[in-house]
C-alpha cells in the first residue's frame, strides 16, 4: 500500500512539474506566436520575445498560400496536409481554392502538371480538372487562355498574415503569455549541459526550463549561440532564399483565390489590391527595378483590368529555408533544453507545428509526425 501511495505521489509531482514549465519562445512570427499561444493555453509560464517587432521577419512578407501541393516526399506532404487541416476559420483565412495551368505550347510542362496531379490524387488530395471556360466562370477577371486544361485545388487557400498574426498574439496574451518586442538574444547561459538562460541585448536575462527557437531566417545564428547546428540554405545572391513580392495599387478587378499562371501568381490582398509573385523572378538579394516592372507587366497580362496599375509596395523576402528544404522540428543535439522550429512552409504549418511541438515540449512525448524532421539529421557522423 505504501509503495502504491508513493507511486501515486510521484505521478502527482510529475504532473505539477509538467504544468509549471517556464518557457521562452524566441521569434514572434506566425510559428512562434502560434506555439506560444498553444503552450500558454496549456497552463505554462510563457514569454514570447522578438528581436524586432512581431511579424517583422518573413511572416510579414509572404505570399501566404495554404497548401500541400508541391510538397514531397510523402512525410513532408502529410505534415502540410495536417497543417491545412489545423487552420481554423476566421477573417484572416480564405479557403477559396487555387487555379493552375501550364503553357499550351509546352508539352513538358503540361506533362509535369498532369503527373503531379496524378500523384496528389493517389495521395488523397482533391484535384479537379476544369476547362478554360469553367475556370473563367470562377474568375471572370482572369484571362485564362482558351484551350488549356486548368487544375483546381479546392481545399487550398491563403491567409492575410497581419490579421492572422494579430489573432495569434491576442490568443497567446489572453492565455497568459507575456510578449516582449525589441529583445534580441545575444548569448545563452548553460547549467548542467542545458540552456538555462537567455541574455538580451538590453542586459536582461530570461531564465527558463525550455527555450523554443522560432527565429525563421535567423534560426541558424540564434541556435549557434547555444552551440547547436541548425543549417539553413545560404543567403547568397541568386539563391532561392530570396523571393520577390509586389503589391499593386487598387485595381477594378475581383479576384477571389490564388491563381497560378505560367507567367505570374496572383491573389487578392484586400482593398482592391493584388499580391504578385513569379518564381523565375526570385533570387536577387536586392530590389531590381527591372524585375519589379516585369512582375507588374505580367500581372496586367493575366488580369487585364490591372493594366496600368502601379506597385504600392515591392519587397525582397529572405525565406526561412532549411539547408535540405525540409522542416526542422525538435530538440537540438548538444544543447539541452533548446527546441527548434523552422520551415519554409510556415504559414501552412504554423497551427499544426504549434500543436505537435507543444505536446513534445510540455508533455514529454515523441510525435510520430515530426520524427522525420529532427535537427539531429544534420549532426556530424
């Protein structure tokens, strides 16, 4: 009986400890804010900090397409499908689907699109084949060329990142999280082989049981302060790390969903404006006026009513792209107490990663969905 009571007592103590974890989340973008909110909702003492202001990194400049469309291999696809499913309805989320077609004069690109759609269908992803006329009925202001076959992905969509981030921060604060801006980490302090404190540029020190690095493009540098190796793709000129986004002035056109044409991708961004992106115009580390002008020209070809519009904003974005292109999620080897979350698919994955990571961080669980994405894959043999 005594042994049984002692066993029950130890379980109670373990439960109390679990529910009183001190956690510092570093990086107040979408992934960091979602993770902080999830942990705070679980009853933990959470402080969310950012080197600048919330959303001032990649989360504040993203095409914000919710999808698992081109995600391979299968485990990465499945993770992104889980991310899509984890999003909750709100004024920030638009599940209006996505249209895509290949150029009619390229057999290779049409075959590639058809093969991708066959793979997606085999994996249970919804794909519909539309005629050009049917696609124009969905988007009357888009110049879908006659004769092309259009792929429609009805479960995809996009978010307005600023609105979504505001919701996540409000939820985290309501759950008890403290939020600090302009609080860059300059060094970590360790004790017993674990990260025990983060020193800020201000000189303040934040002590915690767990530190969660959600620093996006700056993950490699921040993790290195703790002696952890979390490699991201190099930010060299010409690298896929750099993306070009353009925001048009208001145009007299109604676009409801993401449209991916061979020349340019567009989606609505509110107040009559369109957000523009073209993969082949990415790569420049600095703004290039010629690329910006070309982006706008292509938009006028796809949406005739946008012809003559200007660019209200244009920005080069440094993406959070892990060295092998795949999400990194888990405890870092050699730096006990440091958990890392970084991914190129941050908008899609934020709510799912927050849920899975919170279960691992505070519940001492190993989530199968994250096993293929551990930081230890980069450890030296």
